[in-house]
C-alpha cells in the first residue's frame, strides 16, 4: 500500500519537476531579454523592471508546476492527462505573454533632460500616434535601453498653457514627442543647471566611495563631475554628468533634489 502510494506521488513529482524545469528555462530567457536588453543596469531598479519580472517569475514557475502536481493523478492516463497538461501549458503561456507585454510597455525608452532634472520615460508614457510630432530621428522607441534626449518648453503661449495643464495631470514635458530634441544641443544647459558632486557627498556621506569609483571608471577627477536629479515613477536617483554635460557617467540611488 505504501509503495503504491509512493509511486503515485512520485509520478506527480516527476511531471511537476519536468514542468518546473521548462518554466525555469523560459524564465531564464525572459531574464536575459529584460535585464540585458530592455532594462540595462541600473534601469531594472529605476524603471521598476525587477518588480514586474519577479512577479512574472512567481506566477510562471510556481502556479504552473503546482497545477501539474495536482492534475497528474494516478487515475489520469493518455488523452485525458495530455488534455489537462495542454490546458495548463496554454494558460501559463498566455500569462507569460501578457507579463512580457506588460514589462515591454514599462520599459524605459528615453532618459530626458527636462529643465532642471532628468526624467525616465517609458514606452507606456508615450502616445504612439504622437510620435510623428517628434523630430525625424527621434520617432522610434528604443528596445535596447533608454536613449539620451532633451525636452523643451513650447514657445507658443497656448501650447505652453496646455503643457502646464498636462503637467498638473501628471503628463510631463518629456512625455510629449513634440517637445523632444537632440540632447547634444542642450548639454551645456544641463551642465549649467547641474550642481557639484561635493554637495551630494556632503548630504550622503555613504556615497563617497561610489562617487570615487564612478569618477575612476569615467577617467575624470571627482571635482569635474556634476549631478542632476533623476525622476521616474518608481525611484528618485541622481544622474552624474561629465565632460561639460556631454556625457552621463553614472547614477546614484539617492534623491538629487537637495
């Protein structure tokens, strides 16, 4: 009796283990796509990709195999078992596709200099039909991490008023393609609005070592770096600038609004 029961449970475990291995392989593929493509470091934290991914993994690698453990009973054979496993697989695949779609919508597409800060803009922040209003070379939404651009205030008084109203509604300048510009032409302005990193080090002494490491990797003196706040829907960080604002050299996980 015990051997029979053990064999029956062992059968369930074998099916569950196979399902779990397949799920882990799919999760690993999604991991590579998300963290080496759509959300390069440190944007998996800044743009919230890590939370979405781990939620997806929890559903994909736990719920599916557990359902298989339940349905792979000893009384099910042949067509009935295949049918149940196929239904579970299809439901799991649908959930995976929806999760990947959600992560894709939330992916960061632009790092935008906006007046006195940088802002992370996700694909979901941009109305695709308005991309035609952007400069010709900025009408695409990146799939390989955010591109560095600038956003300007509208010069027309009516459009400026409209932009103010949208801002109050949570739609910032940087989310409207019509305001997008090439960053290089605004690098000097970003540099003039940026502040010396010594202020950041004084506010956050624990960032002294990371600041030194960023300066060494960038090949510049620490005193030659400046910072601006970095705003996103998920975090408030700081962007470090070098070469007169022409280059983003690093990021720090501290609020730059001092």
